[in-house]
C-alpha cells in the first residue's frame, strides 16, 4: 500500500483526457491501485458533459465503528471540492463505496479546471483521512477524572483495528492523555527485515532527542503491547516488531490533524520506500566496491606481465 501521493495518477490522467478531448470519447474503465482500491470511470458520447466516477476500498475494522460506510461529514467535504460540479449518486454503483456524478459543463476553464480534477483524483485520500480524523476525535483526550464520569468511557477506550490493506493492519487505542497507534511490521525478504529493524531502532533513538520533543513519541518492541492481546494471530505473528506512536492533543489541533492523519496512513508506505532506497544504496556501494577490486586485480596482472 502506497499513499505517498494523494492523487490517483490513473484517475487524474483519465479525467484530464476526457476534459481536454476535442471530440467526445466513450470510456468505461475499471482499474485497481495498490491492490485494494478500485475505480470505475464511465462517460458516454450521448452525454459528453456527464462523467461518473466510482471508488471503493477493502476496509475492515473490529469494534462498533465501521469504515465501510462514509459519514455525512465526509460527503460534505467531497461536495465542497467543487460546488456545482460534483453530485453524489445515491445509491452508489453496485459494488462500490461511492459514486460521483461530474458536470463538466460547470467546470471552470484553464488552471482552475486542472486543480479541480486533481482534487477529484484525491477522493480516496479524502475518504481515508476523514475516517481516521473522526476516529481520533471520537477517542477524545479527556483526563482520567473526566473519563470516570463519562458514560461512554468503555467505548472511548476500545481498541480499534484498522485495515486499509489486507496485509497492513494497524491499531488505535486510547491511554491517559494520549492516543497510541501500533503498527505490526512484517516483511517477506530477510534483508528487508534487517534494514527495517535497524531503521526502527534508529527512529526511536532520534525521536528521543531533545530537538524532537514536539514530535509524537515513537517506540519499537519485538513483542506486541498488552493491549493487543486477543487480536488475530496473523497480526501478531510478525518478524520486525511493533512500532508505536503516541499522539497527544497538540498533534491534532488545527491543521496539525491533517498532517498527523496523513503520516499515520502513510507509515507503511514510508517504511517500504526507505527500505527500497536503502537496498539500492547498499547495492550501489557493493557494485562500486566490486569495480574497485576488479580494477586493482587488473592493474596487478598488468604489472606482472611487464
């Protein structure tokens, strides 16, 4: 799963193609991204001003909150992308989570149109971000004395399992004055395990420095936190430990909430990117070292022949 870019490149490219086409185009395209996100784009030459965009993702949670339903707040956020351009179709296309009806005849011209199309192509990022934002808000940062007087205390302290990709779940639960996000880390390649473990240990060490005092506290452990007891065995059977981040009230205030949510959603992607870059760097160094040794051997053979 990789969400380093908010927008779907295929969706953006297709919508631009439809918008910029000199002649009407007929498109009925169904595609997947990152293994768990699917899109469907449909437009007809019989009505060139209307484009239907459907999307869904394989979402799964445990607990009373479900991510399979989009909240009314998320709908409002989506509508505000471009008022008059976007309508939400109810019910959505069969098998999809959301269907948008785009009115191209109401689309502004020039750079503003490209900006709107780019925002529409970020639809899945908006859905996922809004859902996690609502989770963080529901797990409020009240102190223990308030929690004891709250009738919904047990509901606020529940462990929530979030699965945006079948093989990459993470957990969110409330503790006194903070919310903790736990990522079980698992890799197929043994070399990736070595690189990742070293990276996590370094991440914790850097995070404990005084200069990083405002960042969410990070911890790594080869064993799961006790709060994960009773969770699915496949989640707890890992080879690279558990990475945890403590989110406090300052991390979800104002614009920081968007950044915190996006970083949590992208943590797996950032780790994979780091491992890929590290592996490439190591391989380049090995090739460079090998070339140097070969050159020295060739020079030695040349000297012997003289």
